[in-house]
């Protein structure tokens, strides 16, 4: 697999920001989704969006009577990144790539990311492998054909953590997985996003939505955490220390980052897994990426020189973001053969 960024988009920062804001996300007619709400065992809910452009049903030879939906059509399940949704540029691009292959497509939202605040005294985090497994099980209940899964950034790390914890049983849920631009060394990525340009731009962008949602969570569950301290956070380390870590069973940020990181446990994976990271990703330092000896026999590493963080722009100005989803879907499709 090869990727070459357009000459007019040089550098990791530009290859991250421009595609997210201006590049084309899909070809053909607009994407349409149908939402399902799943009740969770802890009295909460998860919203999942399914692509409406499904492959046509099979038909009787020589007749027009529709048969039940085919069992051999693959389903691609995508797990979004921090504060993402089915409207994120990469989600739209993956949905379009799946549609053009005749695959079905679903994107479950992490709690609180579907446009409505969730109910339980929790949110989501980078190591939420139990939630990943539960969501995959919900899709598997209604899809009998092959199932493949991809995760972007935070969603990719959580997906790898699920594969690690599931071990040999992972193939009962998915045939292959892919993690794209994922911070599988959370401490290294946390330091990177918390300094310099990244702190001024990306950290502020994330906190602009994360802090208000957390404060609304405090209104739901008074006393859950220190609201005044949360109002004063200035980086993701502080946010994770006050909110993410204690709400999800971690002692503090360091404990969360250490236990949730997928990199140290890559050899535990027992199904085909692609780990894709651009070496100029502003969030994921190249020095923190795994080497072949760190990966284990089931993991394929792809570390192109360019692409930024979930950017991978292609084509003429203003460009498109279909290049990376096409390559990832091609790799996943080969695992189905």
C-alpha cells in the first residue's frame, strides 16, 4: 500500500486541518443514515447510524420476487474518534467507500457523541474495550454475513484493546480490524497534544465540547466530580485526571493512559489487524510508533511518511479524503477472501 500527499498540502499540520474542513468527503449522491437506539445493560443507551444505501436483495432466478437479504454481504463497523460522530469527515468517507463496494456500514456512537447526552454517570474513553465488544455484539445480532471493523484515532485504540482482551474469541465477532491514526501510546500522544501549536489549536477544540458535556453530566449526577476544577482545566491531561479517569475506574491520568494503551499488548491480538499511522501525525509522534518486533504475528503495520492525523488528502484542489478509506477497505476486503 502506498500513499502520497498532494504537493500543495505539505506537512502534517496542513494535512490534518485542511482535509477535515475543506476536502470532499464522498462521491455520488449524499449519504443517508438510519438511527437505531440500543438500550445498554446499565440503563443507558447507545445510538448507532446505519447507512441507508444497502445492497439490493437477491432475487429468484428468472423472477422478480425478492429473497431475504443476502448473508454474504460484508458489514463494515466504524468506531469514531474523540468527539466524533457519523458526520465526521472520515466517517462520511468510510461510509462512501463501503457503499461503492456494496458493503453495509454502521457507526455506533460512543456515549454522549450522538447529539444527546447519555444517562449513566460515565462517558467513553480510549480503552473502552468492553463497550466495543458490546456494540459489535449488537451489530452481529442483526447481520449474518461477514463483519469487519475499523476504528479512527481513539476508536482505533479501543478497538485494538478489544481484540487484545477477546483473544481467540475475537473472530466470533469480526474477521479483521483496522486502527487508523490511533494513539496506541497514550502517554506519548498526550504529551504531544498538550504542547505548542497542538495545545493552542487541537486541545482547545476538544475541550470546547468536552467540558460543557461533562458539566451537564454533573447536573445529572451532582457530586460526581469537582465542577469548579473542571471549569479551569487547560489540557487533556487535567481533563482526564478530573473526569475520564475517575469515572471509568482508573486512579488518575497516568493509570488511565498506561492501562488503556494498545501498544504494549499488540502481540495478544489473534485476528488480522492493520495499524496505520502517518509518521507526520501531529498527535502521534513517530518515535512512539511500534516496530515490527512489537507487533506480533497477526498485526500489519503501515506507517507512511505523510497523511497527518486522519487527513490523507488526495486529488486536485480542494482535494478529497477517500484515499485512506479506500486503501483500508481494500486491506480489510482481502482478509475476507
